[in-house]
C-alpha cells in the first residue's frame, strides 16, 4: 500500500492537483481524519488536506502528526494566496520536520525560506585580503558617486577590493550583524562607521527590514510597512536599551575580529559623546566626531544633507592615518 498525501491550502487548486494525479483522490478533514487513521484503506491511495481542514494543530497535534507520518509521499503545493498568513509558516514547519525525519517531502523549498531573513547586502570580492565597509548612509555614500565614498577611496589607496555592508538609516546592530555573518578572513581590514545608537532594525509585514531611528519620531507616514505607533517608536529610541544593544554589538564585533586576526577600525561618525566615552578603552575605536569637527562638513552631497566628495576624502585620510596608528598598514 502506498499513500500519497497532497498538502497546501483549503481551496479547489489542491483538490484539482491531487485528482489529476489520481481521479479517486479524496479530502481528509475534521469529519473523517480520525476514522481514516484508525482504519486506513488498502491499496494505493491519494489524499489531500490542509491544516485549515484538520483539527487545530495546537488542540490535537497527534492527528496532524499521525496523518503526515502515515503518508509514504508528501507533495507540497502552496496556494498563490493563503487564507491565513500564519498557515504557511506552520505548514512548512511541520513539513520541514518530516523532511528531516523521513526525506519524503516533495516541493519544499526551504533554502529560499531561510534566506528571506539572512540576506547579506554584499559579499566577499576575492580570496585574498580585502576591505570591508559597514555602516549607514554616510558609509553607503548617499549624496556622492560610488567612487567618491570614503570606503572606495581607502580601497583605491590600499589597492584592495572592497565590499559595502551599508544601507541608509541602518543601525549599529544591523551593521554588526552583517559583518559577523559575512565571509571575513584573517588579514582583512574592516571599517565600521558608527551611526547614532538610537536606531534599530524592525522586521515589517512586507518581509523586509525597515530601519527606525530618531528621525522617525511622530512621523508614522514615513513608516508605511510597520505596525509600530509613534509612541512605541519614541519609547524605544529614547530607552537605554538601544544604547545597551549598541555597546554589546560593538564588543561582539571586537571579539570576533580579534579571534579571527581581522584588522578592525571602529570609526566614530554620528555616534554620541556618551557612546564614545564608553568605547575609549577599545584601541580599535577612533572618534572622528570631536569638539573641533563635530559640527563642520567640508561640503555637502547632491542631496544637500549628507557629506560631499571633499568630506569623504577627509574621512578617507582620517581612516588611513588611524589604520597606520593601529599598525594595520
């Protein structure tokens, strides 16, 4: 006896697929699932179901597990539109377990499901030594050409390939996460341009990361994909938790780079004096923002807001001096 189980949404699409494979295919639902498990038919059969058709997973998990476990082959056919958004996640979680246990689940594309949350914005450029730049809009080069941003200027001067783990408005925790999950090797040079510590990444309903910070206070119209109220945002970005998260992430990066013999430079660009005070005991930290420089920019970029080409050249010169001071170059 062979039981082929088709799993997906509770619509006619799944039924049509199962009946195309076997005209005698039938639905397993609340009314017949227990009887089917107690007295399964003999011979080769094809059945189809969805979690919406079966008893609620958390009320009677044994029924769902036993039904899936009885199948010799499970064919997963997700609908184009799920009637319940969480149904997809729970269905794929159950199918993943059976895929690992019995290796009999077909059409379950787990790698793409995982990569949704683990995407890196850039990758390694060479098997040899290279430069890595991480940070927010300044490090990304908003307002200047790609060849004018300070990271590219440093790379050109050192004759090294460079990867940019940068996004406008991004936070310190986001930048550090991008770095520690990247293919960074011993001997590489990493420059983290520190932004304001009162920023954090927020996973949105459209499956993307939205960077939230002090510029989003009372501006919910700028947050179209979040479900956070302005009061919640204000509380999050003024709470010491953001400061704590930034400190912890920076120390994680320092430990990571020291263990791998990676040449790390933490560049204070937009971070507060309070953060600089707490990082001054870390040799890898060099604060560009000081009493003399903190309110002055040599020029502005095309958006009249971010640093321009002259200022990026100053950043690059400052970084190279810091790299020499640290005996990295």
